[in-house]
């Protein structure tokens, strides 16, 4: 079969022939997702991968009995950027009729990274104020919409790209803050009212410290990614009275992941969550890989058929 194969750690994948998977858990892939975690895994940042292996952590496909499913974390050395792959039954969920493959993939890794922090680590149903730090990416865009759906009273998106922030307001943010100025903390405080109750942090680093200064006592800050850098020096007195949670989708129980995916795909099917998407054919896998490395504001998919 044809697949995007990682031949060496730290190198982009190349389209090549790869042995077909066998067994009862094989899915014919229609659309694979592209995510920052795919690049991190291939770089060795998250451990040393065995090579050669097919890249891609998520996708949508069709089972042998004709069911359309979303899947995450195919057993190595298989991945989603291939004509066929093996899947983990515990991380394989039905896709609702009427939902496109593109949105079904977007509601996976990215959607769960936005939805789970707001539903399993925090509660915004009583009108709490929410800051999405790093709102201009795919996860951030979904988090803005999710906070509004879940009942947040004030939703603010923060990021560096002014053009992308304009899109964030169109998704339901009450206000946006452009980061990277002389005093990010002051800019965030100006939109925080009495202080943010919940922060969904997708960047960490210095922006996290600035956001911490704009929170209320009893605030919950959930860090999902560290695109702006890791390990900031956090003075203890700034954390007093606040909770900081590090979130990773893969650490959640399988039943929680399945329930959350069902919730998200139901909302997306009803048009209540929208995500801008784009596709590359498998033959252009290297271009898709580079587009992800460049930090896109849209969800990238790799079309297999």
C-alpha cells in the first residue's frame, strides 16, 4: 500500500510502499489528520520512535463491515497517513451521518484538547469568564466556541496574529488581545473584568505568566500546549489561591474520550462548532507536513482516496 513513511528521526515523511496491515482491526483510511503532535513524535521530542513507520496519529476511515469511524493512535508501525491502518478499538468511535470527514477529524485531537479542559477540568456553566491563550490556532478556535456553548459569561481570545484574531471574534469571542506588546499582562487585565475565572492555555511560557496576572482568586488554569516555550519561572505567590492543571488527551480514560467525542461531533453536526479546514493529497504529504510546521490557523487533512 502507499503511505507517508518516516524513514529517519527528525526527517519529513516520504510517500512510499509499506506492508499492508492484517487482522480484524484494519480500517481503509479516507482522511488523515495532521497535528503538531505528529511532528513532535517524528522528531523524537516525545521519545524515540521505531523506524520505518507510517506517520499520523488520527484519521477517519471505513471498517470491513462498512462503518465510518474516527480513530486515534494506530498501533505502531502503522499510522493514519496510509491507504489502510490498524486501529485501537478503545480509541475508535463512530462518525455521525451528515458530518464531513474534515470535521470528524477536527473534532478528534484538536477538538478534544479544547473541549476536555472546559468540561472535565473546569465548569463555566454559571457565566464564568474564560481566557483562551493561543486562540488563533485550531484548538483555540474550538475552545472559543466551546466556552460560549457551555455558558461562559465572558470569552476573550488572545494571540499574536492580528488578522487571525479578527476571525476569533467572528467565532463568538467578546474581545481579543494581541500578545507580543510592551505589557501583555496589562493588556489582558484590561479585558479581564474582575479577573478571568478559567484560562485555557495553549502556549505556556511567558504568555502564561501574563495570563496568570489577569486571573481571579480561585481561577483554574489548564495548560494544553507549550508553543511559546516551556518551564517559565512561576513565583509561588502568583499561584496562591489558583489551580493549575496540565492536560493531555491520552491521559483521560477511554470512556471519557468517547463521550467527549460524541458530544463534539453532535455539536459539529448541528453546525454549532465550525472549523476551517484544508486538504492535501497523500502524494503531497511533504507539503502538508511543512504546512503544519509553519503553524497554520486551519485544520490540515491528508486525503487518502
